[in-house]
C-alpha cells in the first residue's frame, strides 16, 4: 500500500459527524488511522457556522482553503457571530440532485476540505474519510474537497462502490469525472450520469493533489475478488464488515428472513471466506464485534492487518455525539440497560440498520411527523415525461405514493438524515416547536462498554486504543 502505512486499528467512520475531526485527530495522533465521516458534511458545516463556530476552528480551516473568494462567500452567507437564537431554525441548503449549481458544489467541496484539514493538524499521522455508496450524489464533490486537504485514505460501504477507484484517479488529475446514477424505472438500455468538472472551479492552475488509498467496506469474499480483478491497482485493501457492526449492515445473502425479535437472520453464507480474501494479496481489516479485548490479536492471527472499531470510539470524550446523549447511554451501559436491535426497515435505503435502545431514551422518534427536507437518502426515479425525480420512503406517505412509490415501502421508515444530525446536537427546530429527535446506532459491542468504563462515566480515545492493544 504505497499511499497508506498499515495501521493496526482503523477508527470507524461514523456519520453524521460522530467521527468528526476531533476524534479522527485524536486517533491519528496515536499512530492509528483516524477517519472523519463525509456523510452530509455540508449540512454539518453550515450548521456549525450558524451556531457561531465556537473556538473558531471552522473559520481557521476556511482561511486555508485555496479558493478564498468561495470561502468568504460561505462565511458571509452562513456565519452567525454569537450563534442562532434559541428558537431559531437552521437555514436550509439545497438538496443534492443529478445537476447542481457551481456554488452548491463548491459548498460541498469547502465543507469536506475543512473537516479533513482540521483532522490533519498538529501531527504526522494518516487521516481517512468514510462515505456511503447509497448517498452517491454528493460523493464526487466531497471526495474532491477531501483530496484538496490531503486525505490519505477513502473508505466506503453501504453498497458496491465500483466507480470510486476510477473517480479518484481522475480527481487526482483534476479531470472531469462521472459516475452512473441508479434510476428506478429507467428504460432498458438507458443510462444516467452525474459527476464533477474540477477545473470549472479554478481560474488558475489547480494545486497538485495526491490520490488517496481506497478501502471498500464489504461483507463477502466475492466482492473482494470483484474489486481485485476489476480494479487492479485501484484498491489498497478491504474492510471486511460483519453483521454485528453498527450503522447499515449488508442484507443477508439469499434473502431476508426474520427471527422472533423481528431481526434479519444471518447464516453461513454471510460469513466471508478469509482465506480467499487473503489469497488476493491485499491487506484487510476485520470489523464488527472487534471492540473486545483480544480481538486485534485474534484478527491478526487470521491474516488480517488489524481491525476497524466504531462503537467504542463513538462514546469516547472526543467523538461528535451530543454530550447529553453520550452520558445517558454510558450510564445505562453501566447498569447493563442497553440493547442493540437490527431493524430491517428503519433506514429508507432498504439496508438493515442497527438501532440503540436504552432506559434513558426519551426521544420518542417513532411519533415524529414525516418531513424530508435534507434529502441525502432520496432515490432517483424515472418520471413519465423522461425527467428524473426523487423520492424517499421516509417522506410523507402521500407524497411518496404520488411519486410512484408504494405505501407499503414506507412502513417503519425513519428519517435518518434529521435524526443523525440530532445525535450530534444539531437538531432542526420546526415551526410548531417540535425539535427533531435523535436515533442512535451502534454495533453489538455497545454491551461491552463496561469493560472500558470500569466504574467510570467517561473515557478517551486513548483508553480505547489501550483497551484494544492490551
């Protein structure tokens, strides 16, 4: 791996901004791979500015952005000295779609640059960025901004990111880059595309950028083989994620059946063949259930370069989770009063999604009125007149059905976009006074937090690394 030294520990890229620049920097400073989440980073960026940019960190990073006019425009538009009034809602930004304005694209580039730039300050360690294949439309601009800031690795799951190696190659040369847009109901043989023209943002010659290492997050040896054969030299290794990992899980192979708790049943077909992966000659890291003491040594004994761990880092002092939520879960974990359920329908992506239940949860998100005003998880669909529309199974049911969706597809769906922003203390406030509730996700390792806590009510990223390497 020419672009990335082999860390023993990869800190999981947890969105939205749970894996923020502070957490990634703390992990990278210790010689492991710290990872920022690029999911919805533009929304996080503008909300930080509207909250007054406490500490001035965002503005400090903006000052380093190589397109100063663009940076100044973002400050003038979104920065509120002293922050918003207590009952003031956040100003919205336009949703992503197949074609966006140059200014909208630049906002995403700037937001991504700021996050990676802050994560890389004050140390010589490596920093990665995590993205979701399911949230495709922002990814070219997000990756370009991260590369301008010198990101060292890109990790991507929740889908099959087959277009990313070529995209990274082209972005490193500032060339036009495009990706296939998946459009439901598109005519046979038709193809829709979206992408980015990097040189459109520069009046002078753009700065040199380095292509980062690419680590797809996958759940099977078949996908590892596909990437190794179809993208020779484009993939630097793999993160092999099991069904006990937090966030989105790969659906069971061969179809989904549910157990008595209503959770998907995973079987032998869902266990990756590590020997087949090892034979490909690329390094790999194991993820899901790897937060336990001794898991690192066990993974390395099976041929892995190391492990990826998310849940334990999610609740440490440096993570972006709201402090009150963090404290509530940790207090419940100390009493053994937490549980993680794999919900087959909560996510509008259709992928199983891990949901945390704890005795201190008062959010009552199930009763939230349906609103879709962020749109990161919308699906493109072909309209009768040939144009492309967008719908989300978490939007109001009548709107979803009017766009050609089925009412049955909306059952149990939750608005992850708004909920995950609430998780980091940035909930939207509605006109009727309703504040968006959180929805926490964690891996099964959450039940083992007491092993780190040892009677304490908080811990640091250093404590996690010490726990994993002991």
